[in-house]
């Protein structure tokens, strides 16, 4: 039994080490063999009527719910009590996570008026709106923990941004809807007004809270014994979600590559990601936090739950699959940026102020 546990931990460690390359490989497979990924999206599992609203069961939102339930399982509520000592840092982090990407997108909308293809501009703005409107990624806690960051602050940023998402997500979508045009603007306002609150409540908030409750009921000791199993399930779900979502947009993007669009998209995504990580660093400077808090702020503000954004796009914006490209690219860039930030200041011990 012990050898099996050690083997699972070894496999989990190897997957974690190479996961970014596994994700890249899944994108390549999605581009050349999209069939299974499209089937995952289209399989019908029925539905139920709840409070006069029909809830359709499909594999992507169900996988997303399981991922967030597992994230809730990993939350130690006693650690969150430490946040009462630094509420200003926590809420400034949440504010930075909202304001920085929103200001970036609004500024970009004015600059991109000079771009030769207005349809491509709408793809970029709507895709980035979905990135900016999503809660902070649970993966940020793993990066923060790996860099010896403040885990309580990381968990607080993830949980509060998730719980506040029914308020913050529509706000961002409505705001970007004002600077987009035509059908894209109408779609953003429609999602913000109708679909997103119920989507987040059912597929994001509810499973997260159930996971936290399950942690309390099961107990830390029993969960420790299955921790490696849960991580392997999470990696499998993340891989399938990334592959399935990429199957809708990457085949066309790579079979008929628009080089200038892909190039400007890469520049924009890298710039936005760098701006969000930099905001975390600047907040740490302003509040003169310890290095541990700096790590949590940088990874928290730099990483958004793009899996949720991709599932939402596939449900609500299925007629605009190219909107997924900015989200897919940002998902890849944020992990590469996190790897760089982790390796440079935190793993190699380079001193950043404040210390």
C-alpha cells in the first residue's frame, strides 16, 4: 500500500513538473485530431428544471464542477483565519485583479481601432473580457506554495474572487460590452444579464462550497491519504478540458493561419499577463509586505480561472469559436509567466524589495 502511494506521488510530481508541456501537446493534438474533443463538447447527458430554469448536463461543465469540488477539498478553513490580520492586502489584491485587466482592455479597445480587421479586434476584446471576468485560478495556490508564499492569502484571493464572481463577472462583461460592437457587444451584455450568474452559481460556487464542506466532514487525515489520487484526477480533467476547448478553434487557426493576427494576439496576451503579475508586485511594494505575501499577490493576480471562461464561451458563444483563441493563449502564457516568476525571484533567491 505504501509503495503504491509512493508511486502515485512520484507520477504526480513528474506530471506537475512537465504539465505545461503536456498542455502544449494537448493543443497540438486538438489541432490535428479534434474529433474526440468535439464529441466531448456535444455529448448530451440530459438536464433538469430547477426554479423554472433548465439546467443542461454536458461533460465540460460537469468536469469543471468536479475540478472546483476538488479545489474546495484542499481548502483548510482554519488557515483562512490568518487573513483577518491583513484585510487591506487581501481586498487590494481583489481590486487589482479587477481593475488592471479591465483598464488594459478598455485602453486596448481605443488602440485597436487602427487595426485593419475589426472582426479580429472583437475576437480579442471578447476573449480578454472572459479572461478578466473570471475568478482567480486555484492553480495560483500551488504556484504560491511552491514559492513558499502565504498560502492563507492565496486561498483567500481564490475563495473571495470565486464567491464575489456573480457580482464582479457581470460588471466586467458589461463594461467591455460598452467598447465592443455589434453581435459581440450584444452577446456580452446578454451573458452578463442572464446566463453568467446562474452558470457561476451552479458550476463554480456550489461545487467549491460543497468541496469545502466535504473537507470538514471527511477530515484532514483521510484526505491526506487520497491527495495524490485527487491531484491525478485534476490533471486528467484539466488536460481533457484544454484539449476539448482547443478542438473548436485551433484546427481552423492553424490550417488557415493568419500570421499578423496571431502575432498581435501573442503580444497583447503577454502584455496583459505581465501587467497583472506586475500589479501584484506593485501592491506588495505599496504595502511593504513580506516576500511570502508578494508571491501570493503576484501569482494570484497573474492567474485567472480560464477553464471556467472556456466552458462559458463554449456554452454561450458557440457561434464565435475564435473568441477562444485569446483565452487558450492566455492560459498557456500565464503558466509560462508563472514558471519564469517562480524560477527567477523565488526559486533562485534573488532579493526583491520588500523582503
